[in-house]
């Protein structure tokens, strides 16, 4: 831990810190919420379930507290080894958390998937959980109240709060509630550190995000992106080469599109996002390759960084 990076005298005696895991079924807005809380994009977002694949750390440092958020893949019934990795990643984040934020989509009533998430909560043992009723902007007050009753009945929550991650409503209040429930503790990370992810990884994710946005059905789920080259030139331009891997040969053409038009769109949009993150001009070159059935192979998953540290 990096406690020694902080001058002890700077922190108030009641300084709090800890790990807060954002947990929920796919697509409830966990990553949107993380980005909104941090005021910076560290996790990719899409309207399709199962967007997040790794645990993403987001660090929020305030004078009185340091909150280390863990955005996690949505809990679901895995269909292949990649899904198993995702679910295990979320379960470990549950286990390692000081506090849990169960993020639900309050615009719809709870379903079997939410129930499954609650079961995972129980498996993680006795932990404080805050019920975060997200997407409040999508429903009228009456429907919201009716759904809230049903979510509340799923488990016994330490606190409950209604928010809108996209409209940034009630997030300060959520943060207050979180901080009040964290244990006393030091800063674990330097105050200017927002995430522990490498820029190289985020760049790969930003390419995958555009694939998620632009392609339908099973194609985006079989996509993994690897950055092969990430080099800053003396004039400040960042040259990035990345490969988009698909898990069926027939998906290659779909990603490339007619006359290369789809790949061009993906590249342009991803480049803009990467430029925002790096605050630098970027030259992005994309390649497309097939790695049939990679989601089912332990070795292939490891190659793409989808492997858990040994315990
Ligand atoms: N209207 C509305 N939409 C939201 C809100 N929060 C998230 N969304 C949308 O919900 C969709 C899913 O958001 P994500 O943040 O990717 O959800 P997630 O829980 O991280 O999803 P997984 O990573 O797949 O588990 C996106 O289209 C978001 O724009 C909200 O407060 N209001
Ligand atoms: Mg997510």
C-alpha cells in the first residue's frame, strides 16, 4: 500500500477509506455511475448487457475520505469461459468490498436476474449494502415507488437511495452515505490517481466500446481488442495500433463493413474518445483478425487479460 506517499499530517484524524463494489445484474448503469461519480470516463458504457468484463478501479479522493470504487461485470448465468471469468471477477469484488452498492434499474421491477444477484450477496457474507435505485429519470414517481418497494423486499439494506447516473442526480448524497459507512483509514493511493488501469488498456476498451455501440446481436460479444503498439512521438502525437479479434471468421467482414466503412467509423469514434482521455492527438490504426471460439479457451482468455490472479 502507498500510505507513505501521503504526508500524515495532511489528513484529518477521522479520515475514512475503503473499497466499495458496484454490483448488479448487467446493464443497470454501474459503469455510468462510476464515471459520473469520478467526473471522468474510466469504464466503457453501452446499451447492451455484459459490457464490462474486468473489475475497474476508480479512485475518488476528498479531503475527508478516499473511496476506491470497483466497477464489476454484471452478474449473470455464464455461457462460456469468458462469462465464468466475468462472474468470478464480480464475486471476488463482492468478497473484497468494505461496502457494497447494489445498483438496480428502478424503471423496471426486479426479475430472476436480480434475485440471483441477491443470492451472490448472501454468499459474500454479512456486509453492508446500499440499495442504489438507478435510472430514476425513466419513470414517474408512482411507478418508481412501486418498484422500490419490490427491490427493498429482496434483502435487508443498510441504506437506500434513488439516483440518475446519466443526469447526475443525487450523486453527492450517495457519496455522503458511502463515506459515512467506510471505516477509518489512510489514503491508499496518491490523491491525483483516478484509476489503476493503464492507458493502453483503456484505449483497447474505448475501441471495444465503439464495437459495442455499432454492432448487433452476437458480434460484439465475441470481440476482444488488443493494443499492439502505443508510442508517443516527440511531437506529442500518440501512435496506436490495435487488433480487433472476432470469434467467428464470418464476423470479420461485418466489423470491416462495405468498403471498410464500419471499421472506419469505429476507428474515428474511438480515436476521438482516446484523444479526450490522453489529451493528445492520436493516430489510430485498426486491424481485424479471427480467433475462432476464443471465449471458450482458457489460454486465449489469458492472452486477452481475462484471467484472475491466483489466490
Ligand atoms: N436513462 C438512464 N439511462 C442510464 C442511466 N444509467 C445508465 N444508463 C444507461 O444504461 C445503459 C447501461 O449502462 P452501463 O453503465 O453500461 O451499465 P452496466 O451496469 O455497467 O452494464 P454491464 O457492464 O453490462 O453490467 C447505457 O445505455 C446507459 O446510458 C440512468 O441513470 N438513466
Ligand atoms: Mg459496466
